[in-house]
C-alpha cells in the first residue's frame, strides 16, 4: 500500500466565464494503511477532489500521487453499476489483464470477500438490494488491486440499517487488507466511526485536519465548530 | 442541479454540482445578452452552412448542369454561352464569392429555363406559401393546446380509459397520415364526391374557400401530434412536486390548471411548435403540389424536374432561411418565458 | 409471448403480418394482373372485375398496389438502413473521438439537424438524380442528422452516469466503452426510433415518388401510383385512394411496431396521482388518523395506522424507505392520488405541507411571492396587494433577509435552504393547526438542516401549530419532536417519547435501528449492530408481526399472529429493561 498525497491541488470547473475554482489549493496526505475521513457540505469540493484523484477531472495546478492505481467507489450504487452487465463481468472487467490470471477464481474470491455468494456473479444489478450493489461496487474497486481506495459518500444513498452493514464491511476490509483509504462523507458520525484522521473541507479548502478524536473534541476552526454543533444528536 | 443528498442524489457525473457553496450559488445571473449573442452566432453559422450547401449542390451534380437544363438538342455554342453567362467557367472560389455577394444584393441569379430573375419568381410565389403556412400554424396552435390539456385532465391516474383510448388512437392515426395523403383523401371526399369545396384554381384570385382544404390538410397532422405531446407534458407537469404543493394549498381547479400548470407546459409546447413550423414548411411543398397552389413549393418541384438549378438554389435558400428564423424566434421566446432555458449549454 | 395479449401487441402482430404478406406474396399473387393490359377497360372506375378500377392502360389498380408493396417497403428499409448506419457512426464518433473533435462534430450535427428532413431529401434528390436507389439514398442521408443527434444525446446521458465514470477509472478504453457500456444501454430507444423512422422513410419515399422525384416509370411504387391516381381523381377516385390507403396502413404498421417495442423495452408505467379525500377542520386534536390503509392494487404499503397529534404537539414519524411513512403523511393531508386507494378516517385541522425536495416543490415558472400570495387570495379573497404584503411579511417571519426582493424572484434563483424557508412561509399564509413536514431537511446540508429545524420549532411555538415530522433519521426527529412514532412495513410498531427513545425503546426494531446508526458517541472499537434480512414488500402477505423474520426475540406466536398495539408498542416480547 502507498500513501495518497495531494499537493497544492487546484481544480477549475466550467467553461470560460462560468469557470470557477472548486478546489482552491488542497494539501492533504493519507498515510499508507490508514483511513482519512474528509467531511464537508455539498459544494465544498470534496467530490471534485475525489474525481481529480482518479483522473476524471483535470487539475489546474498541483500534484496528486500516486498518479495511477487509485480506485473510487461512488455514492449511488443504483447508477454506478452498468445495468446491462452481470455482477461477475462487472468485477471481472476490473481484474488486471495478464497471463495466468484465473478470472473466475478471482471474481469468486472478491465476492466472498465482500460477503456475497458465488451465485450472485450471474445476476444483474437490478436483482440486488442497495446494500448488495454497494458491496459489488467495493469488490469491483478492489479487483483492480488498487494502491489507494477513495470512498465517496458510499452510504448516503442507503437506508440506515444497511448503512451499518456497509460501514462494518469497510472497516473489516481496511484492517484485513491494510488499505489506504480516503473516506468522504457529509456525515460526521459516519466519518468518525471509520476514520483514523479527519480533514474538514469548506469552500474548496481544507480548514482543519488531525486525528479524529482531537479534531472532534477540540475543534480549532470556527467552521468545524459550526459543523459539529449542527449535527443532530440523540443523547 | 440539485444539491447532492442522501436520498436525492444529484445527477451523477455532473462536475458543475460543486461549483459554489449552496447559499452563494443561489442567484446565478441569467445574462440574457450573452445567451442571445450565442444563439445569434449559431444562427449565422447555420446560415453559412445553408448558403454553402446550396452553392455546393450545383457543383456536385454529375454531368454538365447547363447541358442538363438545356437538353441534348442545344448547340455547343449555346451551352458555352450560357455557361459563361452563369459564370460557371470561373474558378470555384470565385463563383462562391460571386454567389455570396449576389445574395447580399438580393440577386439570386436567373432561371436557366425562363431567363427571369429568380428573385422575381420568389417574390411572386412567396406570399401564397406564407399565407398557407401561417393559417395552418394558427389552426394547429388554437386547437392542439386546449385539446391536449383537456385530454390530460380527463385521463389522469388511469381515469377515463375509454376517452384515453379514443384520444390516443385518433390523434395517433391523424399524426401518422402524411399531409399529401390527407390532401388526396380530402379532395376525393369534399371536392369530388360531395362537391362542397373548390380544389385548384389556376386562374389566380384565391377566395377564402380555396384555403380550407389546403390548410386543413397541412394542419391536421401537426395538430394531432402537438395535442399528443401537450397531453404527455401536461400529465408529467400535473404529477410534479410543485403541483402537489399547489393542491396542498387547496387552490381552486382554475388556478391549479391555468396558473400553475399552463406556464410550465408552454415551454414544451413552444419548442415543439417551432419544430412543427419547420415541418409545415416542408409539408407545404407537397400540399401545394396536390392543390396546384401557386406557391414556392410548386415552383421548387417544377424547377427540380426541369433541372433549373438557380431556381432550386433560391427556393431552398428561402425555405432553409425561414426555418432558421423560426427556430431563432422560438429560442428567444423560450428564453423570455422560461429563464432557466438560457442557462443550458447547447 | 404474453405481450401479444395486449391490444397494442395484437395490433403490432397483425400489422406485421399484413406487411410481410404484401411484401412476400404480393408480386407472386398479383404480378400477372399488374402488367396485363386490358384495352377494353382503359381508365375505368371500380367494378366487380377491378375493385379499385384500372389505370390508363387498363391495368388493375388493386393488383398494382399490392405488387408495389415490395419496392415501397424495400426501398424504405434501405433508406432506414442508411439512416441507422450513418446516424450511429456520426452520433457515436464524438464518444470515441477526443473532447475537441467530438464537440466540433456535435456542433455540426446541431446545425444540420435544424433543417427539415424533407428539404434535405429534396436537395439530395437534385444531387443524386431521380430513381429508386438515388431517392433511397437521399431519404436515408436526410435522416442521418436526426438519428445521429439522438444517438449522441442518449450516449451523452449514459456517459454522464457513474458506471461509465467507474469504467473510466478502471481504465476501460474509449472503443470498448462505446461498445460494451454505452451502446447496450441506449440500444432500445434506438431500435424504437429506427422502427418509427422506417415508417417515416416509407412516407417520405411515397412523397418523393409522388412528386415525380423518386421511382421512375415503368417501375412503380405507391407514391407513383398515387400520382397517377390523382391525375384522374375525377374519373376514378379509387385509383388515388388505393395506394394512399396502402401507404397509411404500412406507415401505421411500422408505428405500431415501434410503439410496441417502446412498451416492451420501456415497461412504461405512468406514475399517476389524483386528488384524494379532503381534510376538514375539527376542534381539539390537530390530526386524528384511524385505521388508515393505503393500497395500490394488491400492494398495501400502509396497513391500518392509527394515531393522534394533539394541538401544538410535535410528533415524529420515523421509518426506513418502504415503511409507508411518506404515504401516511400524504394520506393525512388528502394528497394520495389514483390509483392509490385510501381507507379509514382522517380528521385534520387546517394543514400546511413542507416537502422533501425544495428544488421541485415550488413552481419554477411563477415568482415566489405569487405562489405565497395566492393562498390568501384564493382562500380569504384577500386583495392582491394585501396578499402580496402578507407574503413579504411571512417571508420575513422565516428569517429571509430582503424578503421583498425574494418575493419577486423565481425559485431557481434561490438556494435550497431559502426555498425550504419559502415553503414554510407558504404554509404560514393561512393559520395552520398542523404542519406536515415530509423529510424537510433530507435534501439540505447539515448546517442548513439545523436552521430549518430551529425555524420549524419557532413557528410551532409562536403560532401554536402542531408538527408531524416525517424522517428516516432518529436524531433529526429527536431535535424537534417530543413524541416519536416508529413505522415498519406499513404499521406503527411503537409510539414513544423522545426520552424513552434515548433511554431504551421497547420494540426490538426500534432498538436495532437505534444501534445500527453510528452517532457521535458510538464505540469505534465495536462493529455496528446490523439487522439481517429485508423488510417485507408491501405486496407480501404478512400473517404475524412483520418484523418477526428479522427479530432475535421472535417466537412461534410472532410468526402467526400480529401483536396488538398496547402501551405504545406492538410486540409480543417487548424489551422491558431500560439501558
């Protein structure tokens, strides 16, 4: 596993007069084998940052390493799987090409890893529940043998009882495989649960970052404080 | 562009979703000026394409166009003289320049057959075609929008099954039957069998009764098509969230339909209406031929058959230009009616 | 082939059979009659020997019409083939080419597509010359821009979806992307369009031949026959009608086929709604619902729900998607529409609604102020100016700065939070006794969510309006409400105070739900509790407790008998101890 590093990353979106800096100079490191949670509200640039890391949007400035071998798991499992492709072929497509690769075996191993049965390989996404789809998306990301995984709001399209299962899976996989992971969410409680460190993003900038407990118990930035105060709490 | 949320995912892959913080992004200036300028530029490009296409048309015709127009009996001297007269012996770029320059001064060339200026022919014929198209368009708009809305109101939520079948069946049939077949059927029924209405008048003066059959033949199909679209649009508007809000406010039906539904329908209807006019322009070519209408359409077909290329060029320019103008007008109107439409990138 | 049982399917089969019959057997059965010159019967009207009369050479019009089916349909199909091939190529290229070349090509398609197809076909006919094949090419090429535009639009819409982005991240190449991911997902609408296009090509071909620019004598197709027929329409109208009818029937056949294909592929089911029961003001409680059932055919998403919201009370209605909570709220305000059927009794005071998505719940074509003011003008016959003033006052009440300016703006000019404030202000235009808020903050950011919840509380305090807050989020409900109703699979399983919710609910489902959500104090060393299994679908018959199959405490009785609702909980084995 490798660390994920953003150095002075700027991303400009839109054309000509509509163009605006969405990410305005981000420095962030995800140390190898750890989970960094990235929180922020919609429009703060966190999803754009994720898309930049996998090359879906071009950088205006800065550097992201590694330049390849980064996989992204998307928010909505209903749209991130090709509706015409079986689970098996979706995962198999991601397995790196090479001599002596047992694709079928690899697909079975990955499905087992994310808690799906081998029989699921022949099914189409529409026959799966939201939670199962998200498991497939995770298996597909892992199939590419990534050096870094980015999870972009992977539980926010799911029901709360399913969300728990996916979060448990993410934690298990991360520990078993020693994954380097950038975990993006608008939900502070979810980020707190899966992350070792947390970074808070606002208006295209990282305003605060540090170990989860430090940042959440003693926030230094006023925005982080507002965010924490806004979280609805039961107790 | 919705704010991405747990239960209402924003259109994925739309990178613009994160352009600015939500509270700031709120009032994005529509900048009507920029939109109009962009739209006008597109109009000019289309016009350029049209001019180039009509010019190029003559040059890709296999064989010698002058020889084709004058026939095989014409002497080589005559062909050479006419070729020179038309400037067809010049280099292509020079011909193009002369052609374009001629357009600016209203000179569309002269007919190879009659020797009359093409602009003269067009000026004589155009008013008849314009009248025909305008009357037909008015008929379409006045009948289709109320019919479509009424059908939607009656057949919502699986009510009025019989009415729905009748409406979709009848409008579907009418929308499919092409105008020239309808014209033939109308002639057979109203002119030949019942002798109610006149058909063709070669002698000139057109009284209103001569308009009935051609306009009907031209209008019925588009009206049926538009009514169908208005119904579908109305159904989707009626089941939208903001209509639920309007009902939650317990507003009277009159306000719900006229104030809340209609404006949201008009944008769709207008877009289709613009397309319909383009269709009317093309359809008029056929209808004019069926009814021996002294308009541009008959002239076009006669010219094509006679291989009278300058006339074909001129008439196609007029038709194409008219379509482009209508599209431009519709887009400008849309921009005024629905401020959101100007934001869309084309 | 169950599709054949629908009227559309039957019509599609029938018209296809007609087309095939005429194309395959027409020339065989009528070929001889069509060329037999009968000098004794020149240009006759309909007769027993010639049902549609004869033409100028005494040939039978009906026979000629049937024989003409093969060239007419064949040439139309040739034209369609050209359209589809060209359209796919031109429309698919932008996806394979780079960004710049793609945009240039798209721009070009956009310019050409503005011209009507028939006009393009006429111009091309000039270039290509008259005759069957050239005309087929003219019509085929004329259809290319529109088909390319459709291909490109569909491809672009698919290309924007996440699964394409996911494939790109995996390094899938452009060509494989087009062939494996994009084309399969847009194939169906393209097939539908091609079928409809074949009908269009057939009609266009008839038009071209009719004008004398298509098939040339001595060959003939329907268009040419029509032309001949029209010249002698006063002598024999049937000669003009016969080919005309044939063209219409064939055109219809393609259309019906296309519609049928669209239905088979699309599985269209209009999500329909209509006006439901009405609410009427009653003294006392703000809302009383008794034995409410909402059904859609065999599916019953709400299965007998009873509850009361007292005057000024703030009650949360919590459940996962599919629990029936939103439908319960819609039914309570009389907004369930056909084919939904509502049973049971609902008594509600004047009700205001706040919906989940403030982006779509306001009318985009009307100014915000108008939408507020009309509540007062419609219900209280208030003058327009007075209603406008009240609208501005209410917008001020919900803490919208520069309310007068906002009242003149359109919804798309406002942010999500502002729109939700405007929705609440709209509810306050009357004097509501109850505000039903259906996931009012789900579409909003967490900081905005807090503002909206605070605003709802403030409004409730100052006007005395009760609130029914529908949410999937227990923590959100706990922020605003004093009492919580928990719904599962169409029934209320627990009715408890927020204090009890925090201390430890009695129903195993409520407990499990609470445990499965991480909060800011969750133990990070432990895995989250999960609920195995799935909620039964509204169409499944449920004999006992709907939660029993997933419940760790379930016994035999739970699977066979629905527990009664007693002491605020519907459970045979409620959890007594408080954590």
